C-alpha cells in the first residue's frame, strides 16, 4: 500500500483532474461529455482552491484524488455546502477516498463552519456505498436526470450529512 498524504489543492493539480475526467469509465459519473465541458468543469473546480476549499490526496507524492467544497457566496446559505470528489481509477477501493472525504468533512466544519454537507451522485455509481459508510443519507432523487449515449436514463440521488 502506498503512503497517502493530504494537502490543499493547488493549480498544478488541474492537469491530473482533467486526465482523470477524460477516462470514459470515470466521466460516466459526471455530467460533462466532451473536452470543452471538462475544461470548464476543471476551471470551476480549481477556482475554489484559492479559498483553500479543496484537498488533494497524494499517493507516493503524486496526486491520486481531489475533493472540493463549493463554498456558498450567500450568507444565508453558508451553513450548507455541496462537494465533489474524484479518485484516480488505480486508487479506488483502497481507502484513499475515505481518508480524503474524512479530511474534507473536518475542513468543512472547522474552517468554513459548514453544518450540512451534501452531494449529488448518479444511481449505480459504486461510490454510493462509501458515502453511506461515511454517514450520508439520501434525501431526494431526480429520475431521468442523465441520459447516457445508449439512451439509458439514470436518476440523480441527493445525499447529505450533518456535521
């Protein structure tokens, strides 16, 4: 097992995020479908690094996973926060995502005073089991949210956890 450390996300992590999202098996679980959309998503994701609202997991010194808090700009909404996470294919099911999300939850609570952390995930995504193990519960579902290239629809599942 490789040594995993966590640090704040930096601009130099963007190419790793882009590369991981370009993998078709990974991209299936995100709403983007082409390089232009991926570039736009990476730009938005990385913009939160300036707030130190993102974390990068390093395995043997190289980025292997990223997570970010989408901090709300509106005072009335600052107690709640959406987050996103991605783990490089080779490091899934090895505890990296769990470690990264545990540290992200601590960051959300201690630095940003987040009370409710929430996520959106598509049905059939294997990461749902991890979210449930970490205490996230489903609070809603939007049927027929994603239409895959083969015409199959997937629901978007809304999950949350009180910190």
